[in-house]
């Protein structure tokens, strides 16, 4: 069976353009892939177009708007999920404008579909007393307890995301003055965050206790479980 133009460009978009040209993380690419899996499911169920028959000629604003409505009403997706799916489709359309100029007009029509506004949730912060209570929970008499306390302290002080903390390597920590931590977030973008001297001292003790002070340890995970996995 000869592949359609949609199949060809979608494969190139997911397998080459996103990881190679744009440099998106595997998790983001997986989210984009899910968007198109659901789109093909929508086409098959609602439009009676089999996945192997979907072509770029089918791709227009009306179809995408119906797909987004299907996500909300049939699959009961929340607005933020709907917007994530739309962002993936917008990215595909920007790619098509460069790779397949014949598709510029329908691509621009799809790019004109706006994201939906969502209610901004008020971010609630932990009070100082609440944070002290949390930090007092780990059992400092055990190695695991000391690890947990330092992990939570670093999370609080650096403002890191949980995944950023889980991905930390020993080499990302600078304990010499000024002490810093290198955090790598979405899109493999890194930032250097200064940490206070007490935090630096805690990390210094942690590295020493866990035999992570040698140069060969720099690529080791900073925080591990009892099975030595981060």
C-alpha cells in the first residue's frame, strides 16, 4: 500500500523534525504522538476515514475544530489538555509550511485557531512553619532519612521541578563558594541556580557520606533509591 502524503510528513515530523531540528524532549514528542493517535481515532470513528486513507487534503480548519470539540465533549478532556493537543497541531502546521508549501493556506487557517482561556488557579505556598514541619519528618538517624531531608531542602531552596531534581547528576552540584545547582528542564534547557551556604554544606556532607566526591562520580545520579536508581 502506497503511503499517503499525511503519513509521510507526519512520520518525518515526529521522527526527525521534533527531535533533530527542534530538539524536543522524548516526553514532549510522546505527547505530540498521542495527539495524532487521537486525531486518527477521531477521523476513523467520526468521519469514517481510515488511518491509512487520511491525507493532507483532509486537513482543514473545520476538521481540526471538530476534533477539538470531540476531545472536550466525547473524551471529556479539560481545556488545558485541549490546548496541548492544539499546540501539537500548530507545530505540525508550521512544519508543513516549510516542507510542503502547497499546504500553506490550510495550515495558516489551522494556526489561526486560538487556544481557549482557562481559569488561573491561585498558587498556594507553604508557610515557613509548614516547611519546617515537613523537613522534620525524615528520620535523620538513617541514611535514607538524611537523603530525603536534603532532597526536600534542595527542592524548596532551588525551586526545581520534581523531574529536574530526579535528573540531577553529581556534577550538576557546585559546593565551592558560591554554591550552585545546575537544573535542566524542558527542551534540555539548563539554568544555574545559586544556593545558600547552609544548603551547600548539607550537600557537601551528603556527597561525602555517599562516596560521591571522586571525579568519576560526576555522572552518577545525585539522589538514588536503595536500588541505586534515581
